[in-house]
C-alpha cells in the first residue's frame, strides 16, 4: 500500500500538491468555523472553583448577566487592614470602575519583543498595514474628542448629509469640524 502511495506521489507531484492545498484550505475553513468551541477569553474557567476570582466572577454573572462578545474583568477588592469596606471605599471603587469601563488599550503602542519578524514587518509595511493602524488611531481620537465635546448627538451630525463629513484638515482638529457643522 505504501509503495503505491509513493509511486503515485512521485509520478504525479502536481496532483499531490494540489490535493494538499485543497486539504489545507478545507481544514482551515472548517477550523475557522469551529474555533469558538475550543477557545475562550474567560480565564476563570482555568481557576479553582473556590478561588476568590472565580467566586466573584460567578456572582457578577448571576447578578448582572454577561454580554455576548465582551470580556469580563473581575477585581476583588479588599482593605489592607481586613476591615469591611466603608462608604468612601465603595465610592473610590465606583470611580475606578467607571474609569476602567471606558479604558481601551492602545494597541498601536503595544510592542512585544520578537512578535513580528523582519519579513512580516516588511510585508505589513508593503500592504500599508501600519498606515491603516495610524488612520484608525487618528479616527478614534477624532470621534472620542467630538463625543467628549459635542456629545453623541453632536457626533451623529456626521451622518445627516455628505457635507457634514470631516475634511482632511478637520480630522486632526476636531474642534474645527464641530464649529463648522454645529455653527
């Protein structure tokens, strides 16, 4: 049996390569549709059920539910002296949780040593990946500034008519766009 396989592979190498390509593409597409079954971002699945973090996460999910497509951050807060939390402690925790709710990592500044090799960097540069990331960052800052200054209703003016779209000089100066559109 093995001799027949070897003979076929050596006599028809192009067919064997084509067969491997079809197999790889087929398995990759199946794997992509099934990856949700084996991946998770819920790290509490790996913790002992009795750990404080796992107990806190279960409590939060039971009491507040869980939104699909979101990541949960669980913080167990304890006073250094072991006493019960005071009202001012709870207020400080509330302020911290509000700040964390709006936090987003700046992935453009993320640098992991050895994560992207020289060839990958050149390829990303050749296809304009670094420029696209920079454009997203500029756009994100524009939107955040406009929403902060004019609110969501002020930002939504952008969709009312084509003339409301920001001009290239306004992307870097959102206040100029706000003055033009709301003024």
